[in-house]
């Protein structure tokens, strides 16, 4: 806190100095040095840490910069004053070297203006005139030197008197300051004694409060331990409940899987029984078809035998008729009868074959329809079974997803609760440590008689020795609160 306060004071002082330099810049003739000082202030505000030591360096640099400008201005003023005095008087009241230079310049000017080319003759009137003028100049220079020595002696005497008076004033000021310091030390000692008595009583009260606070801290720690044990037991119970719930869910899933397996085995057994019955029916149909084929073949054989018997009988009759009737007429009759018999036999054979083919086609169509019907029934049963399995699987997945979501929500709730509890415990511990540190710092400050940050900032100039805290002691007057803090 103290460092930040000093930093803010240094920055404010730098800004005040910058404003003063800006006002001075408006009326300054040599603005370069003022601008250089402003740049120093700007660099301090932008790139420094703002400490009191850095501000002290800044003030020294600004003073040096402005003093260089002042020295330059004084040199220019002396140069202008010397030039004006040289122009007003043939003999300047300066140093002997400057006076001799001015006299030499006057003589050179006299020679250049009064004599023509090749007119100067050694030992002539102009030479005597020059000698007289030089003697006059020497006497005037001696008079000026004597006046200057007298003036210097007078000035030195006056300065010695002023210095003695200033030394006397400084001695008196030091004596007054020492007396004020002694009075201030006595008042500070008395004030510290009073503060010591107050702080001893305060330390006793703080010791009692610390004992009470320690007891409260122990009770709080006991409560925290009990709360932690209770929360741990609750967490274990919740974990056990979740595990039992998961085991029950797993058992239910296994039971459903076993029931589905039994149902599937029963369905397969039923399908196998139906398939065996269908195969038995097909075998029966085949036996019946074979029997019918054999019956038809037997009938055809019997018909063939009857036809052959009839043909043989007719052939015998024809032979008898042929023998009885004789030659050509009988031959024609037998040929016609044979043709008719053959056509009749062919027709009967074709009808029998067509009838057998129709029966075979009908039986084949019936068997195909039965097979397709059985396949359709099996496909429908398999589709229904697959649909039931998919529904059961979807239900299991939905239940598993719901269970996982519930478990996740429960874990998140427990985690959030744990984090909240941990944050609360951490914040409580932080507040307790903060209170203990504050109590310790306050007790330490009270025991050693130190000022707090506000008092140290308020009396900073007095503690550093740059100001007098009780200026009324310097003059021995009554306490004037309006003058406290002024410079001695």
C-alpha cells in the first residue's frame, strides 16, 4: 500500500512539473531546453516505475537542463552589455586585457582615419600625438583599475556582512529547529507512552479474543471433519446403491436375453417340425403320385392287352371272314379295319398321356404353391422374430442409454456437489487464514508501535525529514493546525 501511494504521489508531482513547464514554454525565448525538459517528464510518465528515487533523478535532470539554458542566457546578456559599454565609452570597465584591446582598437581606427597612405613618420607630430594618447589611455586604465578595486573591496565588505548575517540567521534557525525537534521528541515520547498503555490493554483483549477464536477454529475443524465423514459415508452409500442398481439392470438384461434365446430355440423347433411335416406331406404326395402313375401304367397295359386281344380277335374274325368271303373284298375290309383300330389306339394313347400330363402339372403346381406358402410363412415368422429382436434390442439400448445418462447425471451431480463443497471449504479456510493474518498483523503493529499505511502516508514528509510536523514550535507560538506540514 505504501509503495503504491508513493508511486501515485511521484506521478502526480511529475504531471504538476509538466504543467509548469508547459506554461513556461509559452513565455520562454529559448524553447529548446524547455522542450527537452518536457520530453524528460513524458519519458518518466511513460517508461518509469514512478518511484520517489526516479522522480528525484527527474527533478535533477530538469534543473540541469534549465540551468544550462539560464547560463546561456546570462552569457548572451553579458556579451550584449559588453558590446553596448564598448560602443558608449572608449575605455571599457572590464579586465585589463579587454581595456587594452579596446584602446588598441581606438588607436588602429585613429591611424586608419587620420593618416593617409605613407603619411606616418616616426618622431613626427602624429607619433607624439600617439604617445600622448597612449599615456592618457594608461592613466585612464589605472584610474579604472583603482575604481574597480575600491568597488570590489566595498562589494566584498558588503558580501561579508551579508554572509555573516545569513550565518547568524542559519545558526538561529538551527537552534530553533533543534528546540522544535526536542519538543517534538518529547511529545512523541509522551504520545508513544500513552499508545503503549492503550496497546497493552488492547493486546490483553486480543489475547482473550485469540483464545476464543482458537476455540472457535477447533470447533469449526471438528465440524468440518464430521461433515467430511458424513459426506464420505453418503458417497459410499450412493456408490453402493448405484452398483446394486447396475447389478439389477444387468440381471434383468441377462433374463431378457435368456428368454429371447428360449423363444428363438422354440421358434426354430417349431419351424423344424413344420418343415418335417411338409417334407412328410411331400413324400406322401410323391408316393401317391407314384401309385397313380403305376395305376395309370397298369391301366394302359391292360388297355394295350385288351386292344391286342381285340385286335387278335378281329384278326381271327377277319381271317374267318376272309376265308368265308374270299379274296379282294376281304383284304380291303381288313386293311380298313386295321387303320381304324390303329387310329383308335393312337387317340386313346394321346388322351391318356394328356390326362396324365395334366394331373402331373396340377400336382406340381399344388406342390409349388404349398412350398411358396410355407416359405412365405417361414419368411413372415423370421421377419416377425427379427422385428421383435430389433424392438427388444432398441428397448435394451434405450434402457442402457437412459441408465448411462442417469449414471452420468448422478456422477455430475456428485462431482458438482463435491466441487461446491471443496470450494466452500477452501473459501472458508482462506477467510480463516485471512482473519488470522489480519489479527496477527494488527497485533504485531500494535505491539511495535508502528503506524498504519494511512498514517504513514499522511506523515511521510515528516518521517523523511523534508517537512516539520509542528512548525509552531519553531517560533514558540500556540499550536496552529493550519501550519502543520509546512516547510521549515
